[in-house]
């Protein structure tokens, strides 16, 4: 089946998922951007976090990042499950709520600057692509749990490196 027909078929099936699940799983349609919907989802999350950082006191930002990541995980797992079932795929590329969760985890307690946002974006995308253990194994969990949890692991790896970079002064404190 050619790529356009496959995409059309997936979108037709996608309409069978509840609206809330489609909106959450695709980050309000960001997941439909091409190429690389996961990259677009991560980029949108970085831009949203940058925007929010001007509206949240610096001392409250770590709590806000944790809270937003938890919301993305708790909404993302059932949303990804519903969408994956509707389109009959294990891990549809247009589901990007998992990137939202992982990218937010990457930024927990990291001071916001253009350097930290860029480093966090690159690190998270790298770990999400490579999927070092146990991220690859978490991908095998059922339905939305597997879709989301491998990105949570990638976010934790990126978070660790981000804090090493901040600790050694490579990123601003």
C-alpha cells in the first residue's frame, strides 16, 4: 500500500477513537505534521515549556514540570491506548503525547535558557531514537503503557545528562 493510501486509511480509522483521545494523543494535531511527528511533538513541548517559563516563578518550575509530565503520562496512556486500538497499530507515529511526557521530564529542575532547551531537545530525541535499556524493553508493555513508558525512560536518561551538564557549568545554573 502506498504511503498516502496508508495515511488516509489510518486517519479514517482514527476518527473511531474518542475526540479527547485524538486531541491528547496527537497534541491537538501536532502529531500529524510530517516528517518526523515525534520531533514535532518534542519541539512543540519545548516551545510550550519556554512560553510557560515566563509565567511560572523559577522556584515553582521544577514542580510545574513534574506536574505537567504526570498529567501527560496519566492522560497519555489511556489516550494512546484508545488511538492505537482505533487505528489497529501498536505504536502509531502520530501519537506524540509520549514525546510530551519525555520532553517535560528532561526539563525537570533545569534552568530555562536557549542552551538548556536546545540541549534537552537534542538529548531527549537522541535517547528516544536509540532507546537504551530498559527503554526498548518498556516499549513491549501493552498498548498505551508501552507507547508512553519508553519515552518516560528516554526522558529520565536525558534528565540525568542535563543535570550533569548543569552541575559542571556547561549549562547555566
